[in-house]
C-alpha cells in the first residue's frame, strides 16, 4: 500500500508556552501564555537537517534524538509513513527546564507540523487524535492541552484517552512570570512527590481547583484563595527553595502566585492595573515578564520566503522571558 503524499512547500508552526497546575489543579489545569516557539518543517529528498536558534541552541541534539523530531516521526507513523528527508528550523523562545512547557511545545509543534505537511493529514489525525497523540508522547495532558487549544484548559483521561475543554479566562487576568537562571528537571520535581497525600489535603485541593475555574473565568477577585495548593508545591520545595520563598512573599502581599508546572518559574496571576508593579516585586536574580494570555494555541501560520530558510529569518518574538 502506498504511503502518504507530502506537500512540497514548507510549513510554519507556532506554539505557545504553557503553565500547568496553577496551584491546586495538579496535572489537570493549564494556561497558554503569549510566549512562542516557531518551527519551519520542509520535506526534503533525503536526510535530516536541523537548525536551532534561541533557547537550547547550544545544548539540543541535532539528530533523531531531538524531541521535536521524535514527535514528527511518531505523527508520520500514525499518518501512514515517513518522508524521505526532513529540514527543520527552530526559533526557540520558551525557556527550557523552567516549568513553562518547553517539552510540550516541541511535541505539539512536531505533530502539528507533520499533520500540516501531509496531504490529507487533517482527516487522518483530527484535533481529538492530535491531543491523544501529544498526551501519549508527553505522559500527561495538562500542558499539551493548553498548548494545542490555547486559553485556560481542563484536561483529563477517560477510558485511557485524553480529553480537554477550553475556557475563556477573564480579560482582566494578566500572567506575570518570574524565571530563575537555573533549571529544575521535571523528573527531579516529580520524584519528590509522595505516593499518597492526606485525605484532608486532597479534599481541600478539590475544592480550590473547582473554585479556580470560577475565579479564572468570572471572578478574578477569588484567585488568591483559589490558587492555594496542598498536594505538590510544598513537597517540591527542597528542589526550588528560592521559588518557594518567592511564592510565599507574593502571596503574603495578596498576589495570587504559584509554582508554574514542575517549576522553578513562579507564575503570578495579576490584574491589568497592577501587573507591571507585580513584575518588580521579585528583585534580583529573576527574569520577570508580563505576558499576554494566548487564545489560539498551536497553529499553522503563513510563511514568507525570508522565514523559510534559516533561524535568522524566523518571525520576531513577542515580548517574553
């Protein structure tokens, strides 16, 4: 049986950074942020060529071990077969190892690009299947759901399959991220979590997670109470004491602040009128940045000739960490 046909033209995919958990919504709630990686993928006659600019340019592999390439390959298998060769150009702006969804961005960029460059790819790999595939690669759906769908998302698994719903965050909510210079491996942070937590803490988190949906979408004045967590942040504190201390200081000042994903970035959910002031509260040692909420998620964007060849021609970055 013949394999799939591929487009001759390159495709450009843009994917947002994400913050997961948001306090009590462990492995379930996510938020897409206005900080982006751009990837250009072209089917070539043979081989694999990768160019990387920005985050990870000095450390990421330029071979089949690259997570984006592995995700491309996985999606091509689902779509019916591999192309003869690939050219991949990455303009990375999402910090790595900081709890802002860089791995989810790579996964979502890879599978979205594979679908886009395959003729009829949208029929073979629809949006539901795309989320399931991204979750299979990542291992949990919270970041990939926000990355693919944009906005404020709630993700879960049902009968072994990933599902997600997208909600509109209140327009007055402004994310402020505080990014430290040193990363923390997700595996390290997850390794600190206990196998079980006290029933009273689980019950408290269930209530706060439910409240967080109301606070994020309709009543932002409830965000401080709604972002209280008892089941993961304190257990991870030994791996990121400075981040934990910053969360405590911000919350003591009335700012809804949490560890972003597995950390060590701190996420504050500020108001438009106070976001710039909040960004100044961390002090030295932090790259503080006010970001927009991304509402589009992963998408295929128009590609100009200048953007198709090398990282130097990639589209400009929005203001970000």
